[in-house]
C-alpha cells in the first residue's frame, strides 16, 4: 500500500487447464486486498491478461507480470519472504513480526499452486499457516493480507478507474469514469 515498502505476491506454479481460475483469483485477491503487484508463472498468460483487464477497468495502481523461473525470483528477492502453507507457523503468532519487518523493507508473499520445492521452505523467512487446515490458497492470501494491513486495505483509493462500484445496501450500482 502507499506509505509502506512493496508487497509482491508470487504464484508459485501453475497447471494450465487445472489452475486457471485459482491463479486468476490469487491475482485478483492480491490486487483487491493491498498488494502492489502479482507475479505469475510464464504459462499463466490468461490469468495475467484477466488481472490486467480488471486493473484497467476498476483502477490501480497494481502491476502484473510473468516470470520464467519462480525459483530464481524467490532466490533473488531482496527483502523478506513469506510462504503461505498449511504446514507453517500460525499467522496469529507471527503477524506482528512480519508487519514490523515489512515496515523496514519489501515483502514477497509466495502462494503455491502445486507442490513447492523444499528450498522454498528454507528460503522463506516465515512459513505461515492460516488455520493449518486444508483450504483455498486464495482464502489464505486474503486472510494474510488483511492481517498484514490490519484492515487498512479495505479503505484503499483506486485511481484511473474506468468503473467504480458504489456501495449500496441492496442492488448494484456501477458508475463509469
């Protein structure tokens, strides 16, 4: 978010045909809940195009990119690394430490799409579990980002939006421009 160092979400792995919707939703969740950019594997071009389209229509800033090597991206990251996994430390036990470190520098949040290599667990500064139970990686990312930003991401201002959703009790209202 604006006054803090970058938060980048990396979708680690993508199985075309099987993960298309989930990979797209990782990107949409990263965008909606305060991350600055998402990086997809280079075989997730459709997800990349969809998130770019949503950013154009509903505003940014938010960057989307493709990477040919997720391992190299993680290895070369200059900043802290959080790996979201059901086998990690409880989020409620480490969120304060992660938030404090993020104030000092950039944060990479890794969300797996398939079995991740053990090196990722070793490279991560934190392996973080949200409930330590099987569930959607999108849900884990959403809870993590909300905890990281302490709810401030819900009041984010969007710029250069072609459309704006106007909150209402019932029905829907979308304004152009």
